[in-house]
């Protein structure tokens, strides 16, 4: 009986901690996004800068942010942004899309990449945080 009770307690503890861990990831991702702020905006009222605004990136086709002047490389990449594609891209943007004008060396740390994705993927196309 003690094993069953301990096991149940462990499962409940892990389940209760999951939302807190998720919130930490988003907060860390927001901090990581500071590296992106010089060129990109996200959230309500975001506008294109040197790079396109990133609202609603999850599921968006590369080269389609309104009113942004993309390279042909981005427009013709055939990429639809999702978690796996973003994580591969952010490690080395010029390797993923040769000819892109994104001048960023990339992020190599997997935890930072995961946190950054948690942050940027929470915004819908209107810049509102998804519920």
C-alpha cells in the first residue's frame, strides 16, 4: 500500500509542477527573445522591422508576413514554420535557408532554443497570447 500511495503522490506532484515548468520556459524564452528584438517584434501591435514581425509563426509559410520585403530564398523555401523547422532554422539560419538576409549566427543551446520556441509560439496572428 505504501508503494501505491508514494507512486500516486509522485504522479500528482509531477502533474502539478508541469504548468510551472512551462511558465518558466516561456519566461526564459522571453529573455532569450531579447537577442531578436533589434530585428523582430512580436505581440500586440508588432510591426515589421529589419526582419518580419513573428506573430502567428507556428503554421505560417515562410515569406508571407504582410508588408515585409522578403528575399526570394525565403519566399521560395517551401517552409511552413512549426516547432521542428524553427528549432533547426534558429541554430543556423543561413544553412537552413541559403540566401536569406537574416544576419544572425544562431543559437546552439537546446534549452534556450526550446524556451525561445515556447515564447514565440504562444502568440496568434494578431499578437494575442493563445489561451
